C-alpha cells in the first residue's frame, strides 16, 4: 500500500480528507467538511504547512495526545488521531514525510473503495 490523501464525499455531497500512511493507518484528518475544491485547497495547504514545525500544535487528551496542524494564518487544516504521548513525535514525523508527495485519491463515500 502507498501513502495517499483520500478525498471523501459523504451522502450529502460534503467533502473531507484523510492522510493515510504507507501502512494504511490514518495520520491526519481534515476538520472542515466543505466543497471538493475547498478541501483540495486544504490539502495543498497541508503540503506547505508540514515544512514548518511551529504549525504542529500538540494537545493532551484523556486517552493520550494528538496534534493539530495549522496554516500560517492559524486556520486548522487537520487533526491527528489520538496516540500515546510518547508516540506523538513519530506521528508528526510520519505526517511530515508523507504529506508532500502523497497523491489525492477520490472516493464517493466512506463505504466505497478508492478510485485510482
């Protein structure tokens, strides 16, 4: 399996994305369902934002920790899954390594397979 951004449309026609690593695990979720073009634009901003460490904002959670990725204007682009605190640096490294070159694969709904 290869890393990818899954661009997903729900039944109401709203789009969102999930960045998946080479192993198929979710690394980053889009946080703002919107139109297809807006979400594609968010993906482009993710690709730029991962170059700057200060745009990754860690947060504690009852079940561990997660990171929020923002753009230079403070707009939240995505949120990671919750992981143990000691695994957070590795998750950030995986997002940084994966996002810049991951292709965008579009899906019609969360229950349909990805199209290449």
